[in-house]
C-alpha cells in the first residue's frame, strides 16, 4: 500500500540535467510572479542584435530604414535578408526586455525609447496589413519581398479582439501576456495608459510614442513615411549577419 506521507520528488527520477537546470533557473529568476519564464539560449552573439528565445529571432537594438513607407521597408529588409516583426513578435521582444534579458541597462534604454511618453515622436513599422474579405476583416502577415513583389505569407480572419479605439487606453501588461493570437487586445482588457487604435481596412500596424501618448496603432497609412518612423530588423538564427 502506498505511504501517503511519503515525500515525492518535484521531478520524475528520470528528469534530464536540462530539466533540472530549467527548474533552478526558474527558482533563481528575478521575474515577478506570473511572468513567463524564458530559458537561456546558447545562440551566438550578433553585434547590434538581441536574440529572443521565445520567437527564435535576432532583433535589432535600434530602428533603421527611416524615410521608408511600409512597403518600401519590406523591400529594403529583403536586401538585408531580414524581416519585419509581426505584432506578437514585437510584443515578445518587449516582454523579453522587461523580464528576461540580462543586460538590464541596455534593456531599460530600449524600453525607454519605445515606451516612454516624451518628445520626439518615435515609431516603427510592424508586419500586419488589415484587409476586408467578404465582409470580414483579415490580418495579413509574414510578408516576403521576392521577385520584385510583396507577397502575403498568412491571411487569417480577426477574432476576439477589441474593435473600438481606446485613447486611453489599455494595460501594457495585459497586451504582453493576454493578447489574442495576432497580438491584439481582447475586449475585456483592463483600462490602462497605452493608446490603441483598432484595425481598419487597408491599414497597417505600427507602434509609436510621443509627448502625448504611446501605443499600438492598427490604422496606419501604408504609404506614410517619416524620418522618425523606421523598422526594427529581425533575422533568424543562422541567417546572414
């Protein structure tokens, strides 16, 4: 008969060394309760980039390719063998800087540039184009620029998302941890200071901040460009450096 007072191991006896190390990392982590525990990675360093394990991408520390509209940015990224971050990938990058990246000083500098409400205006293109099909709004993403044309990788109907603007606002932590599969806030999100402009037909996504607000806009003009509107180059592990 089983002894009910027997102390059971936290992990199966057959747990690998990797499992044990993961548990140790979690126990020693500075992450707040409820934060996603992100495992360490053996990915090699790439100058000017941060490797984000959860999305398996190198993400540029700085925006670049300013003075390009959304379509032109995709074209220029293709020349660099890079890609534009989707909305969920951008949110994973921000979450990693907040809770996983070990260089806290660098993380805080990037987060300040992206999120802090102050002048000058700073913004970056995100890989999302919104298109109405048969009366249903879709999100197109994972675009590639090949053969002189921008091609859609995936196109899916939008579901379970906030359809009205919130100015202000939505809660940043909700956006980083509870967004729908396309990175958009859900209708029941908490009130917060992050501005949100809901998707509209023919628009693209960008994230920006200025002296009055910071937030996610899904109503941007694809032809819009500015010297302070750029893109954060992303590259896959093992891609050209």
